[in-house]
């Protein structure tokens, strides 16, 4: 979804001006590994809670399915924490970074963060292997507004990091968002869930996911509700197993 205008703006900008950390505005050293974040800001990002704690929160959202052992998601992994309850500067900085990724037309920030996310997943959870990566879909109208789907950019980065280990395909048309719905903010938790169940559906290439082990990729995981309905649609399409990987846990 990266358009030519965005790409050329980014490349012109990087040639004309020294690169600055998007969080603290310090000039980035030459040949620094990141085009966006300085080492000090990066080192301050707090880690997300372990998968077990994230899963405990998720199971509480769906107690009946959990009891019947019918949750569509096997595991949820997240790399960093951006929890509001954390007063730490690093958590505030991660919230800001996610905001930049979503609303400031920085698709290559998404790819870079995705590569970090994929390398971390490979290093820590290498025993979980996948056949396909699927970004959490954004409605096409919203993707047009933003210029891209940030989850898809993350997914591209994750794929590049994981390509060293095995051949893994990215699937962007196996699930989709059906309607441009009311902003989720105006709905209570139950309405929000019902709403999601109706809008995250199989896409035109859903068949491609049959029998596959899937890793869903998103920018933020809060309670796991969105990931749950994406995983449900993937399972309905015949996916053998679904885990999820998020950049940040809210
Ligand atoms: Zn910085």
C-alpha cells in the first residue's frame, strides 16, 4: 500500500537532512542501525509481559470458549509494553512511536519495527514455526486515509527477519474488514465484540490458509479481542493453528 509519493518524500528527506530520533530529536549517528530511534530511546522501551500473562487477560475476555478449550488463538506474544499504568518514560515513548506509525505516513518505520519484532520472536520462540504471516486487516477506506495498513508494514519486516530461518509467505487477502464501522470508541465492550465478529471475515483468498500454521501480526494488543476475531475467521477458513505477535501490549 506504500505509495510512490510517500516513498520519495522519505528518501528525499533522508538525503537532505541528518537523521534525527523521532522520539527525542537527537541526531542519529552515521551508520546507526535504526533510521528512526536512537539507542537510548530504544533501550528504554519496557518489555511486554510474558505470553502467559497476556493469555490470562485474553482468556478472561472469552471465559466460555476458554472453558470448552475452543479459543482460536494458541498463543499471543508481544515485544514491548505501552501500558498506561506504566509511568515510565519508555512506555510513553512507545505509545508515541505507535502513534507515529499509524498517523504520520512512515511505512518504513513499520518495516523496521517489524524486523525487530521478527528477530526477537525468532530468538525467543524459535520452537514455534509458521507457514504464513497474516496482518490484522484495516478497512480499505482507513488504509487509504493513512496511506497503508501499519500491521502490513510490520508484517513485511517480520517476514524479512524470519526469511533467514524458513520460507514463509505473507497473506494479505485471507481475512478482511467488511464495513467501515462506527468508531469502536462509542461502543461498550460487548457491542465492540459483536461488531468485530461481524466485520472481520474471510477474504477472497481464504482458501490459501487451509491447513497452515499462521502467525497473525498487529501493532497493538490490548485485551486480544481483535486478534481473537481474526483468528476465528482464519480457523473458519481452515487454518491448522493460529498464534499472534504484536509490537506492543497496551
Ligand atoms: Zn531518542
